[in-house]
C-alpha cells in the first residue's frame, strides 16, 4: 500500500515517483531563484482593478507596451471601473493601442466592467470576497468572459483578488520543459498541477493568504529568470538555474 507521502491528497491515487521528483526539483529551483533575485512583491499596479487591466492587456505583448497603455488610461482617468465605463469603446481602443490587438482587448475590458457591474455591484472588493468563498466558481465566471483565458483568469485571481491561483505563463512553460520536468507538449493544467505539487508539502499549513504569497513570488521570479535567460532562445550561461541542467545532463 502506498504511504501517505506518496498519495495524492486530492485524488487518493499514488503519485508517480517521477512526478514527485519533478515537483521536488521545481521547488528547489524556486528556492534558488529566491536566493538570486530576492523578494519581488509583484504585480506592478496601484489597485486591484489596474491589475485586471494589465492582465488583459499583457496578452501577446511586452510589458513595456502595456505600461504605455496604462499610462494613457491613467491620464484619461480610466483606470477605475467607473472611469473605464464612462468612455466609449472606440476611444478605449486608441488608448490601449500600444498593447496591440486593441479591438479584442477593448472588448475584453468592457466585458469585465459589465460583468463586475452586473454581478458584484461594480465592486472589486465584493469580487474578492466572492473569490475567497468560492475560487473555483469565480475562475469559471472569469473564463466565460471574452478574451480571458486560463493564464489571464489565474493572474486576476492571484494578483487582483488575493486567491492562491498558480499562474502558468510562457516563461514557466519554457523552464519546466527545458529542465525536463514536463513533456514538451504539456498542457496548462499539467504544468499548473506540477507547480502546485511543488508547494504542497512545504506550505501545507500555510493560510490561504500565505499560499497566495508563495504563488505570487514564484510566478514573479519565473518572469525574472525568463526575461533574463529563458526567452525563445535559451541563454543558460550565468543563469541561476544552470546547475540544475548540468546535474540532469551528467
């Protein structure tokens, strides 16, 4: 019979040793990134609603472009639900033009405000409390909105609503694939489950807020190492995670 340590607490199915080893390695990579980069205290935003705006705008574009769009929105007074609600969609498209795909992204932003108004009285705080009560339901509601995929929904949950949602972006995909932790064609949920398992043992007694902080730091650190070393072309020399690759290849 499998020991408690080798059982998946959610399914009761024994974990595969290879998966356990991958989770331990990913957790070790996290600790190495903390040593290298220190606390990140991410996402860069002044309000929960600004996080939502940034999460929608950052799809398929560089953050520097998103910053220009956010600056335009701030200058126009449109970085609040009321402010964004007050401008028409055509003007919104021009304000967010630096982020690209402005037709789709303007629709997504307007749809989020309409969703917030219809279901939560236009209040981000009410949405946050709802996520604390039933994170799975709120994730489903976010995914039902136009222009919101899994990564965007989880980023909103984590950074805007303080929920422990593991964000899987392209940088994390590259790190986990290149370090042999997941197959090259691994799906979002497979990578997410591995990352969640990497934190499961060490954070079992953490509060919901504490776990969210770990997920926050982990994602922010992966972004840091991704930008510096794990782009479309890997630049492994000098990377904080280079030793893991060398051990794997030895």
